[in-house]
C-alpha cells in the first residue's frame, strides 16, 4: 500500500468504497487515515473522505451516455466546483471506527452527499441545450385519435422495469421502440428535476414515500425493455406511448414519474 505522509497523518491511497443510493439519491464514500492519536487520525480520514467524494462524483451517471467525468473532458466542467457540492455533505458519526496499529491509530469514516440540489443544478443538461444529446433525438408524435380518458385522473406515472437490467442515472428518459423521446429533460421543469430528480426509483408503488411522488392513482405501464449506451432509459410500446402523451403534461413537467425496479 502506498502512503502519503502529511504532517503526522498518513492517508490511504487504495481504492475507496462508494455507494450510490438511487432511491434516496445520495452518494456515500469512505475515507481512512493513520495518525499518532485518534484526533489526528480522524482529521486525516475526513480529508481523505472529501477527496474520495470528489473522485466518486466524477463517475456518477448523468444519463445513458454520460458521466460527470465525460462532462469534464467534453465541456470543461471545472473539477474545483465539486468543492461547492461538498458543503451539502455530512459525516456519519456512527460510521467512525478506530483501530490500533502499533504506535499509530487508523480511523475510517463515511461521508454522504445528496445528488439533488447544487450537484443536480451543475450536471443536469438543459433539455433544449445544444449540449444535450436529447435535443438531437426525435420527439414522439401522438396519434390523432387519443385514448379514452381514465375513469379517475392519473396522479403520476410508473414504468415497471422489474426483470430488466437497468443502470440508474440522473437524467433517464422514456422512449418508444423507435427511439422517440416521451419523457426526459426536454419535457420536465428544471426546478423540479434538480429538487426531486427526473425520476424516482422505487421498489413498491404503494409505499408512502413513493406515493408522495406519484400519488394514489398513477398510470402503471410495463416497459418493453431498456435502451441507451448503458441501459438507463425505459422503452415503452405504442399503446403505452399513446397513454403517456395523453396524460396531464403538468404531471410530467413536475417529475411525478417513477421507475419500478427489482
């Protein structure tokens, strides 16, 4: 293991662990360091955790084609801006662990940051922006004969992706089998997208947390599959596309959409 000596602190430079909770939209990483006492070791672990968080954020998937690391290369998204996102992060005091190693202490600690808010504002593309790949994709053209209205108005939209391989991302889309966009950054309010996420990832429809987003009478459609360079986008067939296009579009603008996953 290579170690870098900073004063009396030795910070680990091995691969760090990280976890993205897409249901709650948070990212958690660990930091670790040696010190001559617990206080110094913890201080070094926090420094390591912050640094690891910046690195981990670069690999968060923005959409089916892009990670933040790609954005930094292609659009010169300044890495130093990541330090601003960290103001929203917090250390989990319950995660702090100490271990004696000879004359030194080693400390590990976890730091968690929300993917909504400042981070979303920085990385989510504008739907009509030339920088957005979605802006170049075809838009769904609804049938001249819309489906009959539901007996009770829909309160949201759920795409059932259970049984499909899905890679969660910050800005997934719903598309037709022909690739026409039914739902994505082009159709949502950026305010809602950055504050609650483009879609919610849920395990149960009737979960109280899920119902906050999709209400008590969502339109539920079984996906035909997934698409994208990485499978982040949901694909629906013709009848489902017609139902989505006939919904109250304000529901879609307010991101009242969820992907039901395994």
